[in-house]
């Protein structure tokens, strides 16, 4: 039933002429929290992590609840190649490769998508980019202290472990909003230092009680 509803929703978006999905799409990461489990569904390179703390060695560390779906990952790359796509980084005017590996149609320089799963992106979908989510379940333990769900604008320059190191201080102060604001500002600052543009930065933080 879920698969049928998903396909119907996708068909509705494609048939909606006010939405051009030829080269437009989105990643999606979602989390279901039950009394005993964390269930994460992810398509693309947004990410969900858990900040964990162990008392025996006073250690904070991260546990990723999702995998970034990138074209260089072997399983993702093989699917795209078998679907008629090609994987390589962008080339500048001198033929030098720049940046991460991207998805292209075999005989053209489109779409140049830097992820291997997404909603929309019709041209990329034609060469093996899929919208099917990867689902990961994890039992909740006492050492699990907080959850961070964020778009790749955060993860481009901040690792999962560094994110935990940042958020833990706000967790101790019970200041989730402060953690969101700081993480957003820090991600923005690093984009400005490294690039001429800033990618989408979306952050959700939840403290586990």
C-alpha cells in the first residue's frame, strides 16, 4: 500500500504542470521516534545522527542513522551505470576535474547531480537516480542524548562528530534552540569562507529525555 501511495503521489507531481521537475528535485530524510526505537528513512545526502554519551569514559560520540547517497558509492554507481548514466566530476574549460563525482546522462553534460537518490530530478531518474529510501532502525539506549537532522548544507563542512561536539554543550544547558541557531550560523560561516554561494541549511534538533 505504501508503494502504491508513493507512486500515485509521484504521478501527481509529474502531472502538475506548475512544477518543473526536469532538473529540480529534493533529498528527504525523516525519523520516526517510538518509545523504544529510532526509525530513519533517507533518500539523498541529508543526514540524521544521534549524539551519544558514555559515562565510563566521559565520551561523546556520533552514530549516523542514515547513509549519504553519493554517486561514488559502489552500489549506487553500479545502478547508475547499468541504467545508462555516467559518473564523473565536473570539468572546467581546461578539462580539469573539479569537486565531487556527479551523475550525468551518457552523451550529455546534464544534470550533474551530486547525489544518487532524490525526489524529482526527472532527467537524473532516467539514468538510475532513484527516490526509494534506505531505512535504518536502532534501539534507543540510555546513552542516546539527542538527535540532529540536517540538510547537506550543514554536513558539507561539519562532520557528524564535530556536530555532536558542538551540540553537546547546548544539551547540557537544555537549550535546543540555541544549538540550532549556533549550528546554522557556523555552517553559514564555513560556506562563506569556502564558496561563493551558500547551500540550503536546514536543521532540526531534538533532545531525548
